[in-house]
C-alpha cells in the first residue's frame, strides 16, 4: 500500500498541480485572458449570486388541443375526399367545447365505409411505464344521426403537451443562448409551466419579449382577384384568411390582406436567418435560407406567380395585453423574378434591434404554443454580492476551524491532511470551472460541506493506524494496515453519500442540482486526496526517516 511507482507519483502530483492551475483563474482575473489549452475558465455565478431575470411562464394547453383538433379535421377531410368511390358527407366540424371532431355522413349506405376509413387515422402511441402498449391517439365512435366522432385520448393529449413543453424549453434555450448569456436555468415546473432564470441579464422586458413570442413564420399567396375589404363585405372565399399589416410598418399601416390560408412554405423549412443591410437602400433586413424541400416549393411558386405579391406572416401568439392573437403581415413584396436559390430577404420598417430579434426568433424556431408570463422578477446584483461575501466568510471560517482542529489532534499528520484538504478544494473548483458550472448558494453550501467532510477519511485512517500501533505493530506496518482496512469503510460511506447526491440531481431542480453536483465532485476529490495524496506524502516522509524505532507523530 505504501509503494508508488515513478509513473504513479508523477500522475498524482500532476493531477494536484493541474487542480491548482485551473483554480487560479477564479482568483487572478489576468489569467482569464489566456487562450486554450492554458487554464482560463472560471465558475459562473448563478442568479442568486450575481442577479438577473426570473420568469415563470405557462403554456396554453388549450391551444395544443385546438391545433391537434384542426390537424385531425384536416386528416379526416383528406381521407374522405380521396375515397373512391366517393363518400357523401355533410360536414367535418370541430367541437371545441366537447374536444372532438364531428363528421356527418349524408347517405346511410356510405356510413360504414366512412367509419372504417376514418378508423385508419388511429395510431398507437409509443408506450412507457405509465401507458399501456395498446394505447391509441384517437377514439373513433359512432353517434346518432349518421355521425362519427373523432376524439383525442387523454394519454395522447398529455404526450403532446409533454412534447410541446420539451420543444419550448429547447427553443427558449436557443433564443437565450444567442443573447450571449451564460448558463441559463430553464426547467419544467408542474404540468404546463416553465421556469426561466438568466443570471447577469438585467433587462427582463427584453427577455420576456424575446422568449414569449411564438415566432412562427409562414409565406402565403396574396389573392389578387379580391381585396380584403371586398371579402369583408361579400364574405371570404373558402380557404382564405384576412390578416392585417404590421402596425409598425408606416407605409402599410391599417392595410389588410386577403391570403390563401394554406402556406406556400412555413418556418419549419427555414434553416438560417441573419440580420443585415440592404446594399441598395442600406435599410435593416433579415436574410433567410430554406432547406431543399422548402426551396423547391418556394421556387416553384415564385416561377408561376411572377409580378404577383406574396405575404410573409409572423405569428407571435396571444398578446398578453389585448388577449388576442398577434398575427400580422410583416412584408408583402411583389415577385419580380423566380427565386430559385432558396434564399431571400425580409424588409420593412425595421430597426437594428428589431431585425436582430426577428432573426433570433426565426433561427431558434417557433414555440409550439403561446407562453404567458405569470411571474416576473428581477434579482438585484447587491443581494448576490452579499451572498457571495457571506459564502466566502462561511467557507473561510469552516476551513480555518477544520485546519486548527486537525493540526491540534494529529500534529504533523494533521498538516499532511490539511495539504490534502487544500488540494481537494482546488480540484473541486477546477473541475467546476472546466465544466463551466454555475455556482449558486446551495453550491457554496456544498463546498462548505465538502470542507467539513474532507478530513473524515483521514480521521478514519489515522485512528485505525493508532489502533494498529496499540496492538504492537511497527510504524510502517501500522500505516500500511491502517490505509488497507480503512479503505473499505471510506468507500462505503462515500458511496452512500454519492447515491444520495445522485438522487438529488435526478429528482431535484435548479439550485438543488447545483448542490448535488458540487457534493458529488467533492466526494470524488476527497477520496482521491485523502486516500491517495496523503498516502503519497506519508511515503515521501517515511523515505526521509530511518525506519528503525520510528515513532509516528500521532
């Protein structure tokens, strides 16, 4: 146990030195300017330490259900229209209050065939531990009056909501990342809520405007045979919608457009969007690029509709003030020539900030449903500074008391343990810095707890060595046996603590996870320094002493 090869000695010392080196940038700001592979990374401070913005958002679950019902209605219409021989039906209607789609068949002799045809829309859900293997997404039932009901199941709706929440979290993360902030905390709370915490970002209004918008872009054909005003007077043609121009566009303020409801291309086909300037007019624009399928559809449309306008529509979801859907035409350019390259630009009455925000929205993708702000908070930096100072004070007091106690009780071996403790703290901070972890108040608590627990292993080892000495063994045998027999106890104790930290990480959220990460890394570094580093230091000390009649300073 006391033998170390040259390679082992070099490796242990190298790890210890690297731990100190990667900790220094947190203490010496000048080192942060170094480039990789030199140590230059530091810990990020969490919301509770450096201030920032806190938002609690709630997803509109009804919107998810309504969108799904609209999809079911469209699928049912497609099936009925494609049926051969033809099926005569009176209507396919969405009943929002009842949460289903109602299909009424005109002729009794067509009813059974229509029922079997619509049954093919049913798909099995991917099962999990909470869902049976045979769970379906739709229930197709017969109702009086030659009526067929298509109703989404509760399991399928919950699965859609879960998927929408997951998509929203990733979309919000992409949008925030492009603001240049570090380590935002974005997590699900409850069934339909999302918590967003962005440390160091002190403009909650800008954050709210950016991540709260649905940001769904679509390209639509403009009807040139009838204006929006005529459609309002005489009735909209089937398959059309009326959308107003963007109020910020002075040139088109108050104008409305009659559009074909089915989009030419939607935002899902966008692969990139960047802010820029028009080379001719020098006005702010957003340049966009489609994927291959979107480029083909857009190119085909522009080829067939030269000298005709098309509309670029932005859907920003439900406006919190008006409680109405914020959908507007941000631009309606005339196609001068076929656009076959899959690229284009959006122009209008934009400012530099607005084109940057629009580009971020388009690049990050659309939210699957509207998010409403139900709690908004801004944490001041002064509170964070107080917390940092309190954490530093607690760490210094805890470290000092542990150092004094260890040296008083164990003398020279206590000094060895203190050296290992300092290296342990360096390794802990170094690993957190390399991982670019975010340090929160619970994380500081984890560090303080690590300081208190770090010498536990040394205490066990030293007490075991004392027992062996009392049993009459020589100093070297006592040290060797003490380390050998204490290792199992140390390992068991730390494994149980590690399991508890793992459970905290898996089931906890935000700051609780930060505490679990700090504690877990602290356990690993503590075992290394207490069992490996102190043993190496004692081995060096033994080599400098005469082995005969050696007395241990314990």
